[in-house]
């Protein structure tokens, strides 16, 4: 994807989803921060476009939530994440009147366990899933629970649509390459008719504080990716200024609650 002619148009409607929450030491979200524990939202975005509904981020899955041994590694403290009842993806979509079968295309920013949980459901429904090639290769060949990945979510076959950098994945939806937090991490730009452009950082910036103080996340999967994480944060700040776009951090509960979509979604 990303090699053909640009698609015209803007997205029509956008809903903001929350699949659950996870306990995260602040030092993981902000470089130089302390051990203060934050309860951070596990987010998703679903967007109606001229090709149908597109899901950005699949959240955390019931399988890992019920896997006590894996959670000991993924979340080593006493507190553990929680997710919506049943299958979190199915339940979150039902909250806005949708089902997995309504989704025509999906994307995952990276394959950490709080983003990969809906992959089995999407794969089972035959939904193509966009991902950066570098991220998929790392996840399949090198990643483990110690790195924050839960391979059971993604080792089975899926209809992966591999990207190499920036790409327009649907009319009005762009994937932006923002590596650092994970080797092939990507963020999103959504262009709406009425509310204009939105930039969703996902894990390139967990909190509003990352943007305000220009501090990147405190942890990268690969130690050598610190510089790429800094560059990705700078890129999002520059893009927001250039586009006059709303810039949304990926794991800030106060922020996510404040921008909760209105009745009928954003347009």
C-alpha cells in the first residue's frame, strides 16, 4: 500500500473508543519521570470513510487479560489491566452501533499487547490489517513478552497490509511513520469535513505532558531507538502546527475523556 495514486476526499464520521485501562509507571510514558503509577486508557478510533468503516487500534484482548502467567511479565506490579466485558473489541464497537463485520479495513500502530488484542477477531472476519513492515517483522521474528508483546495475538495468519513509511490507507486517513517506542510504530492523521485534521500520536506520545514539555516516551523497545523516538515526537509537533491539527496523546485518560465524541460522532 502507499505506492499508488493518492485517494481523494475526507473521512465522514469518527468515534473514539476505550477498550479498558492499564497501570503504567510514569517513567515509561515520560523520559525522566518517576515511578508514579498512572491508569492509562487503552484506546481505539473507528472512522467512516467512502470505503466503509476503518478501525485504528484493536486494543487489548480477553486472551491476555485471562492469562495470569503472561500478565506477570507484561505488568510485573500488583496492579493488572482491565478490559470491557466479553471481547473488548466487540463490546467497544457495540457501544457505537457497530460489529466486527462492519469493519472494512483496520490498522495497528504496533503490536504491544494493549494494541494487538483485536487482531484475532479481525483476522477471523477477514479484515485486512495495515501495519508497518518493520514492526511486523520485529514482532514475528524477535519480540517476546519481555518486550511487551503477546505473540498469541498475532502469530496466526492475518491479512496483513504491510506499509513502508507514510501511506494514505483510506480516504481521509493517513498512516504516519513514527518509530521509536516500537521499531515500526506509526501514528495516524484523520481529516474530517467539519472538525478538520486530527493527529493521533498513539504511543509516540502517551501524555499531554510529552507534547507540552517536548519530552519523548521514557522507554523504547530497542535501546538504540531513543533518537528515533525524539524525532517522531518532533515530527508530530511540527505536523500539528503545519496543519493546525488537533494533537491527541495515546494514553492520557484526562485528555481522552475530555474529547469523548459527541452524540453521532465527530464529523
